[in-house]
C-alpha cells in the first residue's frame, strides 16, 4: 500500500499537502492508488476533492511519535497480500525516533527542505539547493539516509503546470501578481501593495495588482476591506487555477516555496522574498543561479525588503531586456517530470 502522511492547517499552511498531491497524481498514473493519512481535519476536503482517500488520525500533528500505535493499526488493517507499505512523509514535526519506528512498518521516504539527515530508506530534497546538501546528509553516519533524490529534477510540479505552459512577454508591464504563501503571518501583501501604489513611477504606469489570498490567510477579511473599492487592486480568493492568474501577469512577486518553480515553468519574470528559515535557502540560491532578485527576509528586515522589491519592480517596468533574461533563466530550472521520477523510484520498492 502507498501511504502519504502529510498535514495542512491554518498554522502551517497547505504546502506539504499540495506537493504530496502532485506526487499522488503521478503515482496514480502508474496504476497505484495512494491513501493520505493526516492528523488535520482542515485538509481532508482538499485531498478528497482531488480524488484520493483519506484516513484521519485522532492525534496532535505536532506530536507525531504519539501517532505510532494508531498508524500501525491502520496499516495492518489495510495491508494487502504481497505488498510492502511505502510510507511517504512530509512534515517539519518529525524526529529521528519517529522515522526509526516508522521503518518497522515499511519502506520510509521523507520530503526534506532544511538539510536535516534522517534515518530513512529514501530522502527527497527537490529544491534548487538540494544537491548542495548531499555532503551534509551523508556526514551523519547515525541518521544517514540509504538513498537520496536531490535537486530540481525531482520537483513535483502540480499537474496544471505540466501542460499548456506557453507564455509571451508583453512590451509593457500592466499586471503584477503578489503571493505571500499560505497564511501571510506578517501581512506582507499589504506592505508590498501599499508601497507599489504609493510609488509615482508605478502610478504613471497604472499597473494592476493581483493579490492571492489563500484558504488560511489570516488577513483575508482585512485585505478585502482595504482594497475592495480600489480600481487597481484585485484580491483573488478560492483560486481554482493559479496558472491562469499568473498568465495574466507580467511580473510575479512571491515568497520562496513551491511557487517559484511553478512560475519558472511558465517563465514569468519574478522577484522573491522570504520570512521563514525553510524559505531562506531557496531565496538565496535562486538569486545565485539566476537573474531573479532575492529581496530579503521580510520578517527581520521589512523596510529593506519592501524597498528592494519596489526597486526591482521598477526595473522590470523600465527594462524589457531584463524581463527577457528572467524568462530565459527561469525556463531552465524545471522540466515538469519531477513527480513522475519520484513515483517511478518509489514504486520500484513496492513489491
């Protein structure tokens, strides 16, 4: 049985669930039906709407070790003849002890972002900086993973970013998308939009700003109240196709996470920032490897980060050749086959 263990809620957002759904889609294409196990009721409907079964634990998602008896019983009940359990885990709440216990139940795979080695059968870090962490993972003899898949060739893009990804640069910037992640804990969207609206150069261009307000955005109501009557600000909620909104835009400002790879698949010129440690490496490395500007850490340097974003957006508006360079750099990052590569590797260990 192929089991995906992931959580999503208003505190941690839906990033873990979203990338696991991409892998689940690829596994399903290989004629295997994955089952999601979660300790968060909030993410169940999203998973089931995508056509996957869920099993809801009655434990605290922050104390994963406590779930082992319940998870073991669940797996034993659903075990199929001649099948090995594949257990894919995506969480920041894990521990070495949790994985050692989990390995007693099957072949254990973890998605990892932070450079933390774990005693698993397979460790996946699909990030732009993933390959640089190989020596760190291998240096810990006690927790060294048996096998690793590292780098952006294993990036599990969502299905909508695998087809119909043509994008044409316009001569003039008219629309800018701003996405700040699941819950936007520091209300970065307001800080960026207000700075852009106040800038005289950008005012002259009459640019429209598209704010993505995710399902767990703690400032969703305030955003609507602030900009409901503004002619050049659109707040998008309950987004069905992120790709279509992106394609309306000429520049994307995004927190670093899976979104940077989705934007890159299209080639839309972007600028990035971060406000969490798990986003820092991505922001720094994309800045090193491409012409994309890392605007900085919003949580610690709010004013500097906003000013850098403003300066970079002004550059995008004034210099089409810079946007052309961004397009070329970004299109080189991902090829859209990451989830399939992961699925094939995992299913080789199924029997």
